[in-house]
C-alpha cells in the first residue's frame, strides 16, 4: 500500500468514514418513522419494509453501503501510481507493464525523491512520492488520486452518490413536521441525518461532475489548476496535447488495462519537444 497509509492520521480518517457510513446506514434502517401512520402516499421507511418482510430494498441499500465502504478502503490503501526508481523497475517482474519511453526523450528528475518523472507525474509532498498522472491528494481518503486508482475513485464517488441520495430520501420520508419539543426529541436523529446527507451529497455531486468533465477532456485537476506553471502544457502548440476526443478519452480512462506512455501521445501531436 501507499507509504504511511496506515499512519495515525490515516487510521483516524478511515475510522471516521466507516463509523459515519455505518452509523447513518444502521440508524436509517433501525430508526422508526415520526408517526405511527405516515401520510397517505408517503414512501415507506426502510424499517417498516423490514418489519413487513419486504427485504429486497433494505438488502440492496445495505449491499450498496458495504460496497461504498469497501471501495473507499480499496482506493484509500492501493498504490495510486507511485513512480518507481530505476533499481525498483529492474528488480520487479512487473516491469513489462511499465510503459517504456524512447531514450531520445529526456525525462526530468524529481528534485525531492530523485526518480525520473514520466510526463504528467508530480511529486506529492504528503505521500513523499512522485505519482503517475497525478490528479490531487485527497485528504478524505488519505491518499493521492493518480493513474492507477483514479477510475476506482470515480466508481466510489458514483456509488457513494447513489447511497447518499437514497439515504436522503429515506431520512426525508421518515420526517413529519410538527412544531413541538416532543416531535423534535423523537425526530432529532432523522433531522440531523438529513442535514448531513444534503451537505455530503452536494460535495460528492460537484466532485463527480468536475472529475467527469476533466476526464472527458483528458486533463487532471492539477493540470487544470496549474496550467501556466506546467512546462509541457505551456510550451505545447495545442491547448490540450492529450485530448483525443471524448469517446477515446473516456475509453482510455475507464477501459485501459495498462499504464500509458503519455510522452508518445504528446510528441506525436507536437513537433517541438519540450
């Protein structure tokens, strides 16, 4: 896994995520609705469905929550695409899958960890490693998002969004508003859950939309935010030298089983080397 993946901070963040996800899901499954008889046409609460023996939707909801948590740990703990040193590449049997760059192309050496950086890689100060096709360091997963884990990160966000929308609908369907302290006492969990879910849903939705847009253009968050500071973009004849059209960009991102030699695409489309 990533260096420091199971450090104190990493453990704390992952424990908080698991507790929050599990606590909200369990609470929504077990919490009774606000009234004994909900208004006509109101959606049935998950607990009511369980009590009536209608287990399909509660089971699907539970499976989605479990998938979300498992994907979170997978994305959080996996190698995001750390750049290997020359010695590591030689010693590894897997070096066949690492794309080889022509010797005529000069690769810059990282000033921090001294490895040869392939194009689109960046050194992460938190992980203390260079990461291939670096997108950003995500504090919520306590890991970088790079070439190897970015597709799974998008799948995780998508499932998380479905879970949040479903949980929000469940929390809302259990609320029947009355202006009394007794009502507030019995509905405080659902009310707080709904507010939390709305906040998380907005964040996840905006994150997912922005990432899908950038992926469709074959650019990264780092390249988008720091365009004028990145030499290979600044000196390129094209606005985005890696953009091969939406369909091919999405295909390469989601369906490619191997790492990409971005230098080949870059120099194929730019006559002048950086």
